[in-house]
C-alpha cells in the first residue's frame, strides 16, 4: 500500500482524487490540504513518501511550495497534478523537484502509473507534457544555433535584417540606411546565405525569435559603419 498526501485548493477535486485512487486498492490518502503552506509544514515534520499537488494556490505559489518542500523534506517525492500544460510550468516544476507531471485531463490509470513510477524512484510525464518538453528543448537548441549564426553578422547586416523582418521593401530600407537599393539587395542575399535560409520569411523568423526586430532604435537612423560597401 502506497501512502499519499494530496494538495489542491479545491475540495471537490481532492475528494474526487481520493475516491479514485483508493478505489484502486493500492493507494491510501493519509492527508489532504487546501493550503500549500500547510502541506510544506507537514512535510517538514512527517516527511511523507509521495505528495501529489497542484500548482495554483491562494497562499503560496505551487512552484515555490515545491522548492521549499524539496528543501525541508528531500526524501519526499512530488507529483504535479495540474491543468497547466505550458512548457514554462513544466520546466519550473521539474527544476523545483517534481518527479512526476500529470495533467488533470489524464485518465486515472495515468495517475496510478505516475505514482507507481515515482514511488519506485523513477519519473513520469504525461505524453502531452513529454511532447511539450521536447518542443521547448528543440526551440532552445534552434535559438542557440541561430544566435551563433548571428554572432557572425556585422552591425549593418543586423540593421538590414531588422528592417527587412519588419516588412520594409528594399527601397525603404535603402532610404533609412542611406544606401542604394542594389546594396540592400546584396545584404539580403548575404544574410540569407549566412543564416542558411532561402527566403525573407525564414530570415524574419530568426529575427523575431532572437529579438533582432527590436534591437535597434528606429528613432535615430543608424550611421554608416566601416564595413559598408559604399561610402
């Protein structure tokens, strides 16, 4: 029999989870709390094996509660049971010490699998959460790659990239930067080659993700730099 502590600020949710889990016959809910602070205090004194908790509470943020719980009772294993499926919440919960992350729309069997995995020292993520985490890591890797490419660009190329990514035509960019349209076209071709993209849409995506679109002030037109092909 696996003893559990439930933490959720909704009474009906706690009651429903208790009934579902205890009906399986392998789990016993030994305590439940609507307050994250009270749950942390229990863990400080009793050091329960498994805590299942939400991320939203009126008295204490769930991520903060988990971090504190990990500090006062490192042997306690935590499973997040929440409706929040965004990558920021998932990553923050894992960093705070969560060994499991289950969405409230999951099946009872999924929560039972999470408890079994975590109680035996493993980890468990709902399939949707795993996909979310994969996508986040993929975006971060892509951003790191893009940033390394951006490091090779000159200030003028970055300025051209910013303006082009905002939808300005060659003539408009040329007027702002006091260049010829032919020079701007040359910059665009060079930029796409360096960034490994084949069109302006690809360059724009990199500019938006990396923050290039807002890096320079539009109030003061940039002056020419030594790397300009024309003087």
